[in-house]
């Protein structure tokens, strides 16, 4: 029987045109998951779709090669593990890394990349992401999770907000740059942050 992670990976691997919204299952689709696993699956899938730009920025900061050079199946596994490490704080770091590496080993396209996945996800844990009350300033080390909470890292990850505020906001809010430009033109710099 497939797990929530297997099911999320199945749908993420089908999302090959990243500028287009992915095809997500309808709520009425009868997935062979328990209610608890179904909730975990929905959180994984919707969370990764929502935070993909931010996940890419964080993952890219841990790689030696450009993230766009990664095979799509490898990238989906990195999203899966990184999302669990950063946004699903109920999942232990060890479980997130271990299950993602084991999932990579079960697919022939990614078996060879299990070491890269392990190293990248472990490097993300070394950033020591910590949830804290949100401050209104932009930083290369923080991203807002919601209106009251931010995630803080122990080193700079994101583009400098002073030198390139649009790209910074696109990374930390996981929005396309044209959308950030639209918001900035509509509401001004101070309201867009």
C-alpha cells in the first residue's frame, strides 16, 4: 500500500512545467490512504506547491551545481524532504531525511542520487531553522511563515533585500517576480514587504 510520501511524489513527478499549476487530485478521488495519511499527503502536496520557490532557494544554497540542472525526479525528492524539515515541524529531522533517501532508493531514476539527497537534506538541518515571533524587517536569514511567525536560519540564504528587493521577496514569499512587481506597483514598497 502506498504511503502519503509515495502518493505526494507521484503527483509531484507529474508536475514537469513548473510555471504552470500542477494537476492535483480532486478531493473526491479515493486514495488508498488512512485519514491521517491523507491529511499528511494533502499538507505535503499543497505545501510544496505553495512554497516551491522558497524551497528551491534553500535547496540551491546547499548545492554545488545549479538547481535547474537537477533531474526533475531528483528535485521533487529534495522538495519533499526539505518541506518536511522546514515546514512540518512535527516530523523529526532524522525521519524526514531517512524516509526521503529510502524513497529515492525505490525509484530507478533516483537510486544513484541517494547520497546527494542525504547530503543536501543534512546540510539543510545544519541551518538550524528556528520558528520565532515575526519581525517586520527583511533579512537574508528569515522568511515569514505567516503574519506572526518567521523561520530563522543561522546563515544567509536569500538574496540581499537592499540590493534586489523584488528577487528577495520572490524567494522568501515564493511568488513569481512579475507578481511581486505587480504588488509593489499597486501597494508600494512598504506595504509589499
